[in-house]
C-alpha cells in the first residue's frame, strides 16, 4: 500500500522548517509550545492500518469474539466530525509530515449526527499531541457556542476551576500561533473495547472518510469530499501499554501493513492546501460521481 503513495518535491518556500520559523515569532516561544505539557488525560500507543473495506468487515467479525462493542457503536456505528486549527503556514501539518518527535494538533470534535448540532450541543475542544511514540489526548467538554467563543473569537469562556489550566493553554496556543480553522474531517466509526486482560485496548474502524476546506460550522448543510477512497477503511489499534499477542498475530496473519496516514493531512492535501506527501493515500480510485456528494 505504501509503495503506491506518491511524493512530490516541496518548494523551499513551503518547507515545514520555514513555516515554523514564520509562525514562531521567537525560538523560545516556539520551543515552549512544542514541549509536552504535564497535564494530560491519558497516554497510549496508536497503530494504523489501511484496509480494503471488505477485509475490514471480516476483521470486525473475527475480533467481536474477543472485544466488546463500544456502547455508542450499535449496529451502524457513529459519526465523528472534527474541525482542525492550524497556522497560516500549516505548522501542525508540517510537523506531522516531517515526523517531529514532539507535535500537537488542536481540534473541535463532535460525536453523532452533524445535522443535529446547535449552539447548545456538547462538543470537545481537544489537544492531541505526540511525544516520541506515545500519543496524549486532553480535552474539555463545552457547549458548541463556548467552543466557538474560545477557538474562533479567542475569548475565555466560563469554566469550572479544574478546567482553567487547560482552557488557558488552548487560548494561549491560539493567540501565540494565530490559529484558525483550516480543514474538517468526518467519518463513520465502529469501535471495540477490551475486556478482562485487554482492558485499555481499543480498536476502531473508520469508513466514508470525508473532508472540506471551508464552511467550518459543524452543522453546516454543505458538501464534503471523500478524502480516502470509499473502498478503504482505516483500522486503528490503541493500547495503553502493549498490543496483545492475539491481535498482533491476527494482523500479521492478514498481512496488514502499518501506515502513517493522517485524516487531517489527507484533507489538507485533497484540497490542494499543501503538496501531496509520500503518505497521501492516492485518490485515483475515487468514483467522480461521489467525490462531492457525500453528506
């Protein structure tokens, strides 16, 4: 799969290093923003696979005997919609592409049907950061109006004392780097969680992965574009400490190949906001009639 990915030369003016220099303002401030915070919700390891949808369905059937369905999944799964924030020069995008050991992303995320989103709808403001091989995700739940006040209007919102440090960090990040909505992603997820000896294990199957580069209101009635071919599913294994042997054996037996695909980067590249990287999933398999018709 990775052998099919295409790579284009990136003009010097668009390199990640120059983008970060333009965004940082001063080296000390930039270093502080890249450094990991001591506050976090949890740490985990994440492994991604890009799988044919038919093979993913067979894999789901095989793991259902060992894992429980996430309580929100049901038979049809659930929707996830995220608005990602980045700098004018796409600093967070370039940090991912270049594989920096310390990197982060800011997003506002909604779980469920996006057409039900209103000002009162609970959403999550999240900072997801990578420290070497470990992923940390911290988030706070807010009404959508407050999330927009914080991230778009750049104003502090009412909060509980326990939320203060995180909200101040989010606002500081937005103001220092002049973050703005950059890309949106949406997909349907089936999720499974571990039990007994596998507590802390989570396996997700993401399908119909779409994106857009404008109209960033979560409830906007607008068109989205498939950013990964409809015949592909992203399977992600998330573990607190280690992936159980039975699951590593299962992925090896099915000859699944680990990939570095990022939904955010896919959306950025699909709309031409940055040159396509070696990790971009080729979109030549997309059916032209469905490119703009996915709701």
